[in-house]
């Protein structure tokens, strides 16, 4: 059965935030529309603009509820391909979730493989496994007397000229990020509909110097977007440490902070996240002609 945002049942138990229609609504751009294909235990969330299908940005894609059986997964996937070919779909761009299961896409080889990084939300384990540079940055933030706060997101937190928008946009410009990473008001308004989005701040003497958004979907929390004023090189380390500490103290329903990966292998973002992580995952991307 194929569903869209207006027909999706309300009683589906989604495996993670990237599968939800609320997150999918944030991704509907350039004529692509969110769809969800469900066949018994098989779930596939994607964006469609015939003749193209692509996975929602992030870590959604395909999922098999219940026992993870490769033969069963292959059978459902082949049926999905047949259905989409009948609709006129000719290309499929797949982002495979790296941490939910170990089922393989067997009908096409990945054309790109990346690492993503996670932190098990056991504070002692995290502090033992993270690199010394990260621990030093956290201590540096404490010596500067940075203050950490976290709260559920509101429109005032992400509206134009908010500290988040100013710091995030300036950070993207400083690193020469693609324009696709500068999001519109419509994106942030749609993000407000996603359940359990949190915003974390680092401040110094009342001035916000760093900020980050996190998406929560039990038992996972995802590092989403961040920015800082670059007044110190320890700001983002300090924020992520604060979120880990908050999770370990107050959100016992969460067991993994997923940090994501870099843009390119070995880039600054990958190195930064790797020094914090307790776990490393393989993130494969596929491109298939149907």
C-alpha cells in the first residue's frame, strides 16, 4: 500500500524520526513529494517525482518490522520495485540507515560508502572511549564558565534573526557550505511539527555563543544542525557533552546519540565526530536504474 502525507494512518509505530511523515514534510522541495510504502512488515519511506525516487535526507529508507530475515526483505523489495516500475519510475537513489539493522540491499552495489558515528548513552563508557582532545575541549568550556541549557524548540528559537539562525547561517557561510544547507522559513516551520525537537545553547555571561538542534525519537537522539560564533574552539564539544550528560541524567528512554558523519571521507566534520563517538557505522548510498 502506498500512502502520502494526507492518507498515512496515524497508528503506525515509526522506527525512527527520519521515517515519520512530519520529518518527511520538511523534505518536500523541487516537486518531490513524500510517500510511504507498507507491505506487511516492510516499510519504505521516500520522496517521489516520477520518474525518480530518492530516500528522504538523513537516515530513513527501508525497514523490516519484526524478525530481520534477509530472504523476506529481498522478496518485499522486489515487489516494491515491480510496483514502482508500473508507475513509471526509472531511477532510485537510496540512503540506507546505518544503525537500525544489518539487512543488505542485494540487487545493487553501493556507489558511495561513508562512516557515521554514535555515542552510547552510558556516561562512563562515553567519557572513557572519547578522545583526549574532546575531553580537553569540554574542560576548556568549563573553565571559560560556559553555561549549557536545553529546551524544546519554539518558533522564536528558529525564526529569522534568532541567535540560532544567525549563528547557523554564518557557520555555513564560513565553511563555504552548499546553498542547500541554508534553510528557508518554511523548512523551520515544518520542523516545528516534528515531535521532540530540542535546541541546546552554550552561553557566556548571558550571550549565546553556540547553538544546536537535536531530533529525539526514543530510543534515539540525533545531532541535526549547529552553529557558533567561533569565539572559542571548544563550543560545539561543550554543547554535545552537555546533551550527552542531560540524556544520561534525565532521558533514560534514550540509548544512542547519533552524530552523523562528514561530507567527505576524512574531512574536518568526520574527524570531529569520530573523536566523540563510542561506535562507528557503515552508511551506504545506492543508485539504481529500475
